[in-house]
C-alpha cells in the first residue's frame, strides 16, 4: 500500500510539474520544487542514520510485565508483556533521534523554516492573483490532505512501519473486568515475578517467612494502588494460593474477594491460551512481543 501511494504521489507531482512548465505557471512550479526540498531537509534533520534496533546490548532471559495508565484512578489500563530486553528498549524508545549533522544544524533549521514560509507565501500569492497557479497549488494541497487523512493516515503508516520495517509483532487483547480487585488479580496472575519464587508447586506460601519476604518484593508494584494492611495481606495471599490451586478451604471459598480473584485468574488463563503463553511459571516465555 505504501509503495502504491508513494508512486502515485510522485506521478501526480511530476504531472503537475510538467503542466506548470508547459503553461508557464512559474509560481506553482516554484511551489512544487520547494515541496520535495523541504522533505529532504526534514529527512536530514529528523531521519537519523538508519533504522534503530530494539535489541539491547545487555541480553537477558528474564521476562517482565509493565503496567501503564494515565493515573491510579483511571479505568483504562494497559499491560505490556514480553522479553525484558526488548520491552525495556521499546517502552524507553527515544522520540528524538541522535543528530548526525551537528556542524550544519543551525543552517538546516533556518533553511527549512525559510522553505516552509516560502510555501505559505506562494500559496497565498497564487490565491491573490487568481490564475492557474492557484488551481495547481490547490490541487496539490488537496491531494496531500486526502492522502494523509484517508488513504494513508498516520496510524496506518505506523502499522506498516512496525510490520515491514521494524519487524515487530504484537498481540493485543482487550478485556473488561467488573472491579479493581479483579483487574489486579488478573495482572498478578500474568506477572512472571509472581511465579518465579514458587518453583515448588507444593510450597505453602503462608508458612515460609523467607518466601513471604520474597513475595512482598514481587508485590511492591501494588503499593501505590492498594496500601499495605491486613486486608491487603489476606487478599494477596488468597490470590497467590488460588493461582496455585491451593485455596480450597472453607474460609478461602467464602472470602468476599474470592469472586473477583477467580474472575481475574480466569481472564489471565484465557489470555495465556489465546496468546499461547504456556503455563503459569513461564507465563511470558516465548510469547509474542
């Protein structure tokens, strides 16, 4: 799609350039010449030295989960799962590329500003004279607007770049849960840090002080959302036991948070099955990133 749109755009530009030359529409001709010059300067300033790689120099076999939301009271949460090296590089991707023409930086910026102002001046001048220059410039502006808004909008361009240039593959899943407790339970069930300390399937988490300390470290991300306390401890321990299938006592079955815990764990299981993430201890292992 990108190549079709790009080739069609260049053909339209060349056609309008020839028409402007033949009919001596010099204002439109100058406008059409300035357009690709501005694009070349933008590429030199912001294009960088080439595609940047997501692979980190510090390779790791660790998989992680990152939670993103606008604020703690937000109802729309985003959860990123994947290899820690790739995920760290992707989420910390700099928006500004490194400058590779420092000696000519100021000259390029001022030249680009001059060309942009020149385009506006020629567009306004053509409208003032009301001849074929105005029609040609207006036609080119309309072509650019339609292409940018409907044919190849920015979101489609980013999707093309992600698939065909960066070779990134994401699996996106949307889910709606009934409460904040269910949401947190689902994230805990998907979080690999919840399971790394539980290599022994028969380990009773409530009886090992060393494991409880490790458990606290893996749950610290919840502290800004739900403060530490007896109620938090009951829900947290019940969630971890339910994940391991050990919450079978009458007290566990009748706890008021149990329905939210089961809802979150069930959703996490569905996501793992859809994404082919495997068992709980390797919930993020070899999953799509």
